C-alpha cells in the first residue's frame, strides 16, 4: 500500500516537475500531426497543382488571369425576354471564343522524338 | 535488406527495359539528350500549370457565372430548362474529370522529372511515355468540355428561336 502510494506520488511529482517540457513536446507533436494532415490535404485535393507560388513558377506567376471583369455576372432573377436572352448569348459567346483561341493541352510535346529520346 | 531493395529495383528496370524493347543505342541516346529533355519537360511542367490555372478559372466561371444563372432564370420563368440542366450537369462532371486527370498527369510528369535520366534512362523513358498518355487524356477532357459548351450554345439558339416563334404566335 505504501509502495503504491509512493509510486503515485513519484508519478505526480514527475509530471509536475516536467510540466513545461511535456507541454512543449505535446505542442510540437500536435503541430506536426496537423502539418502532416494539411500537407496530405494540400497534395491530395489538387491545390498543389494550382499553387503557382511554389518555386519554379516565378516566370509565369504574373501571367495568371486574376481579373475576369469582362465576364459580368448574369443575374439569375428577372424576366426572360429578347433582351435578356441576347444579353446572355453575348456573354456566353465571348467566353466561348476565349476557349476556342487555344487548343489547350493539344499537340504532342511529350513525344519521345520531339524530346530527342527516341532512336526511331 | 538494402541489397534486396537495390536488386529488386534493378530487376524492375530490366523488366521495364524489356517491356519497351529498348535498344542500347536508344538508351545511350536518352543519356546523351538527358539534359535537354529535362529542360523541355521542366518548361512544359510550368507552362501546363499556368494553362491549367487559367483554363480552370475560365471553365469554372462559365459554369457558375453563366450556365447555372441562366438555367435558374429560365426555370424561375417557368420555361422548360431540362436540356440546359442536363448539359450543365454533364459539363460539371466533365470539369471534375478534367481536374482529376490533370492531377494524375501532373503527378506523373513530376515523377519523370524526379528520375535521373543519365542513371535510369529506361525508367525515365517509361515515365515520360506514361505522362504523355495522361496528357492526351487531359486534352480529351478539354475537347469534351468544349463540345458541351458548343451543345449549350446550340440549345440556346434553339431556345431563342422557340421563344421568338411563341412571341410571334401570341402577337398574331
């Protein structure tokens, strides 16, 4: 009984003696776990692929189109008449034309011959 | 254990070499052009990332700022919006596919970039080939998205025609 009491007191005194150290260790542990979770989310969600603030993207960062002011928000309320249909058609055609200008991901830049790694 | 891993890795490379049927001449060519190939891949990696960001925004805004709003508007005015909603839904699903396929492609291209092509030419060739297939898939998604936009445009024209006809009918 005395031995058990002594052990309990010993445990309590260890905790109270190293309370600050435990706090630091636990904080670092929790922070590390949170960082791991957020990194997994960052990589898994596709955010990593869209993040041009990563090193290596300095040259293209300023070419990101951040301003789409030319695309006015079409109101989802209001009547349907010739004027509202024409307004929508105009907005829609403007955006469609933007898409048609470039054949995105077209061509074959990864062709081994164009990379000079094919003997054929 | 390290020896096992190294031997395992080597055998994998050999299998890969056998599967692609590469000649010594080709392996040597990869080693020779390793640096220039890597530079090209790096440039492509960066330019494709920019394209993905700009294209993604454009496709996204067409869906949220135009299609969805117009669908709601015609629905609120008790017009038949079934075709519009159906195409918008397919477009949204294709946009999700595009996002996922781009992630797969980018990860594969990063794998290729991480390989030291002077030491592992066959693995590098295989990684580039795989990235090439995945990029083609991304392009297919883009073509499909553009087709949905064209389809939406067609039913919009038809909707306008029907609307004008019905207005004319009421006037007469």
